[in-house]
C-alpha cells in the first residue's frame, strides 16, 4: 500500500497536468504554425502564433479554419489563415483598391497600396472592380452561395498578400463550423504584427 501511494503521488500530478492541457487545447487556445505566404507581411511562413478558441469573431481579425470543403482544391486536413473582412449580413465591394463593407471604406493600412489594388485582380482571372458579392461570385464561378450579402454563419475572408492569396474571392465564404479559432501574435511577435493582427478590429473602418 505504501508503495502504491508512493507511485500515485507522482502519477496523479502528471495525469492532472495532461487533463488540464487537453482541456486548454480543446476549449481555450493552442499554438498554430502559419503555412504559406498569403498573410505576408504581417505573418510569415512557418511563424508560430496562438489560436484562441470559442472567441466571437470581429471584422479585421485573423482566423484559422479547415479549408477542406471550402476551397474545392484544398485537401483534407489543410488549414488556412486569413483575415475576416465581412460578417454574416454584410455587403462587400472593391473599386480601384478601395474595399468597402456595408458602404463604409475599410482601413487597409496594414498592407501596401499595391496589395490593396491587388484585391481587384485575382491571378486566376483579371475580374477588375466588383460592386457586389454576387457580381464577384458569378465572375469567379463560385460553386455555392452566390449572394449579395454574406450568408448566416459564414464569413468573407482575404489574405493580406492579395497578389498571391487563395481566398474568398476565388471560392466564396467560410462556414462558421469550419473556423478553428482567432489568431493572435504572442509577446514574442513584433510590435507591428501585434498591432496589425491583434488590434486591427479596433479600427477596421477609416
């Protein structure tokens, strides 16, 4: 019995620690590695960030989501990191690099002017300006949800590196059930990253 108690005295803390770690990963947060260059210059390929779970999503925040079933070309298990531009019920347009949500001009000072203009010219087809989501969807042949407003429980997302990003312009909206968490840059990130990723939602409109 004494030996059993001795063993349990160090086994229990390990078990409790594992349970706490699993609960944190399941319900609160976990580390996430950025893959690809679609969020340059604010997030780099291979960069380690934190993914907050079960957090309300705001315009301007960056999310990680399961891309399989959203992007027709995404394989099972593929995760994308993109910026939320529009919420359910929002309208979106892009004219000469000026991005508008519900008729209001979006503050895009987190990317260069060239990348702002690139919003209008997806590399797959130079679609030019688009005055509504339905116009964009028809031009890009979205397979579903070609509507003027973002549907219920869905999001319109863009990468910050618009010149190369494979995002909602090409394949449409992200289902809320696919969202895995909101991305935050931890203390080891740069000041500009923390501002452009963590705080952009506070001044989303001009």
